[in-house]
């Protein structure tokens, strides 16, 4: 049986303008500049640069008279809100650390031959028939940025048939693959790490160390990767010194041969700090990058258009539609200028709160002095939503006396030490990293022993927590840190 009933509930929805503001706050400096450029292109009522404010009052009065005489729904337009006056508003002020001379007119980008084309160019030095050439081109096209072909021969054979109309067999593909393995950089085209290292060793001038290294990779690769050194010594009936020399040869190899070439032509990300923190006479001084404070104003031409409409004797419907169009563009321009002002205030207030919260770190550069800090700490401090703080922290950089840092790196959880004080997990990770750096590599410390050392230093942490922090620091287990 169907019933109708009323249900009342409260819900909070963001307006389109609020959503757009959140997106503006999230943008880093370079993306923000692109967003401004896009808005300038899409809204002819918005212009950048300084504007003369002489004789604007007459045009404003004309527009008001035009609204009074014509019954058009434009009463809510207040041109004063869109046009600048003799007093320069805050959002048009440039930051102290910025001048037009600092503008980067262009950003250079790396250019050159692609990695795939570099490999194809080398194929021309081999004598290949038409079928072999097609297979070789396909194999080279399957090489990833690291230099590997991470596909099975059977999959490649099927793709050649379906996409290239080349019907061949696995033996022929294996034959052409060996030719690809002769290309530079050495190791390119390998299907896995073991094959990659063997290709490189086999292309070296052979000696006893390289011969032993090849045997180890061929016959005991699993034991080598797990660093079972005693088993290797027994298996190959060699001395510890001989094993060490062979391992040195292997460690000289490149596990990602593609990076040695592809890295030179890959476009490098250009990081522009959004803030700068300087120490002046023992005090911290924060500035917002001036590129986040553009000079924008409403177009004078639009004002002159309104004056022309007022002086026109015959007010056609198209002219009235034009006035409504101008109202829309004026509203959009005013909102965008206000949004930029609000973005500046939000960024500055948030970073200022973070700087004051972590004052000890910014004055010294010692990461051990970083206090436990979560998004809610800053949100409560400045009366903003946690999501807003997250948008600022996740995509913004700050230039400090100790290098350019991603703001989210200053946030960390907390734990209580044996003195009952709250300390940052960042501090514990730094101490853990130092302990591991100073350990004996012949007998690396297990997670259990690391937990014991941290406990002695006043940080009672469980073994599983040590393992978690170690993994976050990208440090392998004790067995894999072992060296001869």
C-alpha cells in the first residue's frame, strides 16, 4: 500500500559560486594563473592591469538614468561595485615580494627525440626483412619508460595478428626480441629484472667477477635477491671476498635502463612556491607570492557601451537583451575579483596559522621540532572547515630557509612518549631513520631490536608500528639491508 507523507530535514548544499571558490583555493600558482587567463578570455567584461578612473562617475549616472527610464530587470546592477575608484582596493595591491620584473615570460621545456623513436632509429642499423621490421617496431613500441616489455610473447603474437595483420609465431618473435636486446641503453626490452641485469652483464668485457655474477643471476637469482649470502658461498664454492666482488658488479648495473634516456626528454615539473617564509631579526616573516595577486578590473568599454545605449533614441529588444547580457558579465567579473581576494585571504591566513603552530621548526629547520599537527588543529585555530585546510595543504608549496616544502609535509599524527608528552610521529620517523643509518650493515637491526632502541630513547612503540614507519620511509627489512 502506497502512502504519501512529508519529511523535513536539514541539509547543507554548496552554491556553484562556493564550489568554484573551493576549486580556486585548491589550485597551485601556475594552474591559478591559467585559470585567470581562461576567465579573461571567456568574460569580455573582465580585464587585467591598472585602469584610469577619470570621468567614470558620469557614465555611472548615465547607466542609472537608463535603468530608471527603461523597465528592464537590471535594477540590481550597481556599477560602483564593478568599477574601481580613486582608492585602490586590497585585491589590486601587489605583494611586497613581487614586482612586474619578476614575471617569468616563458618556461623552458625539455625537447628532443622520444625514447621510442630513439630505439626505432637504431633498428635501421640491422638487416631485417619486412616481417621482422614490423615485429621489431611493435616490440619497441611496447617498451615502457623503465625500458621493459612487460607482456608475454603469446600476447604480443596475438596483438600483432589483430592490430598489425602480421601472422607469425613465438619463435620468430623471440628471435627479433634478441635483436631488440642489442639496442642501447643496455638492458632495454627485457621482460623482467633478472633478464635486464643479465643482458647488461653479457655486454660487458668478461672477467672472473662478471662470469660469477652471471652464474649467480642465472642459477640463484632468488637467493641473491633475498641476500642469503652464506647459501651463495656454499652453492658456488667461493669466498666471501669473491662474492662481494660479484655483487659489486651487479650493483653497478641499471635496473631501469629506460630512465637513462627517457628522463632527459621528459618534461620537468616547474614548482612555483605559493608562499615565502624568511627569518628577519629572529622573527618569522610570511609573504604570499605576488603571482597570486593579479590586478583585475571591469572593462571601461562595457561602461561606454551602457552610455551608448542610454543616448540611443530607439530602444530595441536586442538592446535590452544586450543590457541583460552585460549585467550577467558584470556579475561574473565582480564575483571572480571577489573570489580572488577571498582566495588570497584564505591562503595567507591558513599558512600564517601553520607557520605560527610550527614556529620552532621554521626558526631552526630541525624536523625533530615539528609538533604533532592535524588538519583540525589549524581549522579550529582560524575558524575554517577542515576541507578548506586540506585544499590549501595538499597542493601548495612554501619557500623556507631550508628549501621548498610541500605544506602537507608539516602535518603529522601524535603519540605519547614515556614522559607523558605528545610528540610528532615525524620526529619518531626521523630518529628511526638515524638509527638505521648508523646500524652495522653486516648485522642490520630487526624491527624488534629497533623497537627496543626507540623504547630506550623514550618512545614506547610496538614492533608492528616500527614496521609501519619503516615501510613509510621506504626502508627494506633487515635481511634486505644486509651487506657483506
